[in-house]
C-alpha cells in the first residue's frame, strides 16, 4: 500500500506536536501568575495533536487521488521541479551569511545578479542585462531607504574598511 | 466634536505629501492588481516597509490606496486578456472578456471601473455609518467575548480558505503556536526558545507575514522555468483602448439595483473575518444572474455580469475595514497587514480605537473615499503602464522583489534577525503551499495569537476557576453568540459540499438563525429581543419554505467555485 503525502505530513505534525509538548512542560511557572505561561501553548498543542490525528485518519482511510499517484517523481525529477526554489533558497542563504561582510548594497546586487542569471536564459547579452537590472534595482532601493527613509542598511566590512 | 475630528482628518489626508503618497499607492495597486499571480495582499504587504517612515495617517492612507487600486486593477487583465489579475476579479472575466472581445474593450473597462467606484463609495458610506456603531457594541465585550470572537475568526478563516477544513485549522493552530514563541506578554516568561537568542526574542509579526505570504508566493510564481522566463502576458491587442466613461456611467445608473445588491453582498462578505473579494465577486455574480431576466445571456458579455462582481469586490474592502476599525479583528489578510501597520505606530485597534484615535480613524474613512476618486483618475494612465509592466518576465520581477522584501524587513526594526525570520518563514510558507495548507488561517493565527492569549488570561483571572470560566463562556450572550457562529462555521464546508445532495443541509440555515436567537434573547434591551423574535420568524419561514418543497434539496444549488 502506498503511503500518501498527507500521511507523512500528519505523522511529522504529530512528532512536532510531541516535541513542542515536551518543551512546553519546561516553561517556567511563576508563583504570581493566575494562568501559567504554559497553559495557552498547551491548549494549542492539544488542538494541533487532535487535528493532526484527524488528518492522519483521513489520509489513511481516503484513497490517494489518481493524479497524486501519477505525480510520484524520482529524486532527479523532483530536483528539476523545485530547481528554481532551491536556487533562490541557496542564494538567499548565502546572501544572509555574507551580509555582515558584503553589506546590503554589494550582497543584494550579487544576489539579484546571480538569481537572474541562474533562473533566466544564459547568453552574454542576458548576463549584461541581468547585471544592469541588478545594479539599477538594488541601487535605487538602497538610495530610497538610505536617503529618503533614513534607514541605516548594513554597510558590511568591505565598504566600512574602504572609508 | 465629530465635525472637529473630520476637519482634523481632512487636513491630514489632503496634505500634499499624503496626496502624492496616496496617488502612488493607488497607481502601484492598479498595476500590481493587474498582474496575474501578484495578489492585492502581496502589494499591500510590500507597501508595509515604507510605512514605518511615514506618519500613521500617511502609512494607512497609502495602504488603503494600494488596496483600492489593487481591487480595481484586477479587472484590466481580466477583460483584456481573459486572465484575472487577482482572485477578486475572477467573475469579472466571465462577461468582461467576451464584451471586450466583441469589439468594445473601452466600454467593458468603463463599466468595470465605474462599478468598482460606485461599489467602493457605497461601502465607504456604510463604513462611516456602521463602524462607530459596531464599535459601541464592541465596548460591551468582555475578555470571554473577545476570546470567542477570535475563535470564530479562526474557524471561519479555516473553513473558507481551502478545500480541507482540517488543514485550515492546523494552519491556524500553527500560526497561534508561532505567536507563543518568545517572551509571554503577561508573565514575561520565555517560551520555546531552545536556548536560541533569536527564538527567545520571539518572531516579529511583519517578517513572519512577509515571509509566509510574499516570499512563498514569489517562489510559487517562478516554479515553472519556462513560464517564469516568458513575459507576464501578451496584451498587444489592448493598445489604443480608451475607457468609455460616460456610456459606462449611464449603463450603471440604469442597473442601480444590481449595484446596491452587489455592494451589500460585498460589504457583508467583507465584515466576515477572512471572507474577502475572492468570495464576494462570485457570490454577487451568481445573485445578479439569478435576479436577471436575461440570465441566459450571462457569460456572453452581459453588462450586469461585470457590474455585480466589480461593485462587490470594492465594497468588500469597506466591510473588512469596518471589522478592523470597530472590533480590532482583521476582516481579511489585507486588513491583518494594516493592523500590523497600526501596531508599528503603537496604535492598538480595539473597540475604543475610533474614540481613542479619532483623527486617524476619520482619516481612514476619508482616505477610503478619496482613494476611489484617485483610482478613477489613474485608470487610464495605469492602462498604459500595465501594458509595459506585463512585458517583464516573472523571474526578473521576483528576484528584485525578494531583495526588496529583505531590505524592507530589515528597515522595520534595523536587525538582521528579521531577514532570517523572513527566510525561515519563506521556506515554511512555500512548503505549506505545496502541501495544500491554506496560509490565511496561519497568518490570522499569528496576528490574533496574542489577543487570544491576553483575553483568555483576563477571563480566567476574573472567572477565578476553570469551571467558572467555561460557564461564563456559554452564559455570556456575546461569547455564546460567537461560539455558535464558530461551531456552525466548522460545519460550513460540509454544508457547502452536500447542499445539493443531502437533506440535512435544508435545516442548516434555519438552525443557525434559530441558534443565534438564543444569545439575542439573553442580551439586554428591547431592540435585541425584537431581533431575536425576528430571527425565530426567519428560521420559521426558511423551514416552511423548505417544507413546501418537501424538504428536498435543489440539485442545481451547487456550491460556487471560481470555475462555476
């Protein structure tokens, strides 16, 4: 019998609920509180547990739709389907990690350029267009936030060392 | 006093800087609303980072501009290309596209634009008159009632926002759980920090919201590489189209009953938490079709088929604002974002909001009126801008907007942790979308989590014991009223699914009305007793009407879906 996607989701949700319940028992109980700080999260977790169990029951008893069965993909096909999302996540993660060094202006420009180049068509002309879009869009946003809204955006070690 | 407040609000709204911001907001909304896949909510969410540098009046007025513009912008692509720009304009396409295709695109656009205008103005009038009255009713609410109201808001959001009720409720609970992370508001105790400083500080509401909604939406939009690389749409035929204002106004005035009926449907739908323009435009279209003598011509370019959805979706905005301003509960995700904008400016929406912040409240009223006039003025200009914007491929737009989200989120509190929050909830939101979980209940859960806990805490403190608290929940009239609504809203998806096949569905509406009469009887005052008797009479009428049909269901009474 094939295990449906919702079955896996429901089991993961139940495991998550159990983990959070365990964490909720460690919430400090203050002597002055009328209602302990753990009560509300535990009410939510009871509800989450019940509905996750219902989702599991529904997933187990309901036949998986035909399109879902046809939709089963191998790792390579899955990777191809979610390629763009993965690219963005990896680039965004790198952007965040390097933000203290590169700063918002340089980091964001590199992020936009790389994201556009990896998601769009690869040709010398398009690389140029992407570079222009990255420079123009980030430059304008940076200027608006810095000069019009007076937000001090992360400068980064590279630019800081230059001044 | 009221006149003084109106004068103050007029002064604030009609300041040159505010007028420019509103015009920019309406323009951005019109263009964003016209781009398929770029929802109004996303447009309003993306406006949010700008508002922190503005005054509360300017920020809210700009967001209202985007909201109104977005509602009207969706009709442009729907009519000219057959692809609705937003879910609020789905029904507009049914007749708008055929009419435009028959050689009258300017007339079709004119009908759409002016119907939006009249629907919006109608709801603005109701907003000004109803919100203060509803707020006085809200003053009667105790913590039990507020807690029950939040429960109702969450259950109805879960039942209306997706096909699976269970997933909707789970999403709502995940949202509530996210709101508990960090320091507890009442006792100051750290929760679910797992020794991590970022978790110990809790998640800021706005990065969570932008991550859940905008970040994940953009990734969904670029999932298919080929589609992402193409221009947003082909709208070459639309060049040279001129909006026929005068003809459209004359036609709409002749169909004034349709405008009023559809606007009322829109306002009522907007007042309900979570039910937005995506529902009201289809409901209004359906009612207009049923009421029309030419119902067989619907779908071929009938003007009433454009007037109804466009009046309704703009009127929904007024309804959603009524709930937000009078009760402090967001009527939909857009007003949840606006609530966030109010919180940035340390304004807490509640029943005392209008009394405590009269200048801001009346500014919102006036800005809502004004936004519709600006929308009319900017429509022709935006038609040209729309033709330019839709030539941009989605991946270009998405990459630039993602960076804008990061900068905007950072600007809210000047901390990099907020960008991490954006990133984490971007992943969560995208995952939930892929797994079929609706995001609206989760967002409402995050927004309302603190309100729910605070009121639960107050209620438990006053009730002194758990048993007394439960008794208070069902013996206080407003609390009981909302609990009944919450219970029935949980049943609503089953009613929708079976209403053309199962006999029990015949009794669902009268039973709801009858049940609501109980708390009305429990309330003080003659008027409410009369309303209670009225509700019993309506329930009786519905039962008698069903009895005349032999308690048989109507097989044609199928649930409305966007594809209906």
